[in-house]
C-alpha cells in the first residue's frame, strides 16, 4: 500500500498540569512524515477501563498504533484491544521503551492470568525502540555493581518508605504532591523508593548517570582547570558542549551548536515472538 494511505493511531497517558487540566502533548506524533494521523487517544495511567479509547481506534480504521506508555498500561491496552478485534494480522504496534525494555512486560501477562497462547497472539505485530545502554562494557558493568550496593528505599511487605530528606528538608522518596491522586498535599500519596536489583535497572538510570557526569566534567573544567569562582548558566552550557568521554552508555559527545548529544546516540529495534524469552534485538538505529 502507498504509505500515504497508512493511518496511525496514537495512544498516550495524560498527566495533570499546574492548571489541573489533564492533557498530553501530541506534537511529536505529527512528525511521522508521509503518514496520516487518524486520531490520538489519551488515558489516565493504570486505567481500569480503556474500551472507549480502543473503540475509537477501531472506528478510525488505523492499522498502525503508537503506544507511548509504561508496561502495565501497554499490556492492558494490547490485551483488551486484541479481545475486541484490534490486533493480530494486519496490525502493527510501535511501542516505547517502557514496554520494550526488560522482562517486566512478560511478567505482567503472567500476573494477569494471560496464558502463553493468548500472549503470543496479543504481542503479534509489536515493535519497540529501546535506548542502547552500553551492555558489556567495563563502564556498564561497574555501574551495575555500584547500583546493587545501594540501600533499598522501600519495603512493600511492611509499607515502609525511606525517611531520607534533601538539604532543604524535603522527603526524597515520600511523595505528598501527586495532584492526580488527591489535592491534599499533607497526605502521603506514594513512595518513590526502589529496591536496587541488577535486573531491574532501566535505561533511564544509565542515561541519567552520563548526563550527571557531563555536568560534573564541565564544572571540573571551569573550576579546576580554568580557575573560575563565578559561573553563569551560559558558561556552564558551553562547557558541557565540549565534554567528551566514555560513559556507561558508550561514547558521549555533544553538538557545539545545539548541545544535543550527537555521539553515542543509538536505539535498538526490539521484536518478540510472544514466548517467555522476551524481546529480541532485530536491528539498531
């Protein structure tokens, strides 16, 4: 078929803004050149009912669906959609790394009582992008070793959450300000803590570490090498653009014009046969 006739449906979670309006920015999906955006659908995270959104996508006759959501929402959407006739042969689902990274997606199928046969049918036609994280390098392995040495900050079996605070006296792991939960900022809404496990590290951690090291190296150059005692934002930004090093995610380097990372940027295209072996890399970009 001519690509101009391919319709894309977008499926995104919404978030609550400062104005208390639940919204989402769909501008990125508009950049799918040569394709027609049939519709976009938003939903609250961890929604119990997605029938309205699924029905709208079915009615639009979109054959390609972009899923930008976490594994829990992705599994529910894919399963419910398949049971309503949206999925299987003739459909393609493009998912973010929230779905395509790690074994969490497949564990969720098991937890929800979905058997192997249905899981394989549900995941047919799914493709996902996962950021490359430097697997196998010495820097990557050293990061994982340091990661698991951290203390746990949550224990769900006892409902314990770390009481650690930052320099301003705010809780680091306890959240009282999640407006989509309630409007009472004095009540404990959620614990953002985690149990550091080697298998549980997401790509966000690797990239956050290299981003932090970029700032640290830039500050080192300004303070220790150039001897500056007063640094403004423009100076720091320019110094960051000049930083280059071998990080956890591979070679790191930035554009001197825009500051975008232009060295070591790589995504892996993931596919699955629906089996318990999980996702498999079939290409890179």
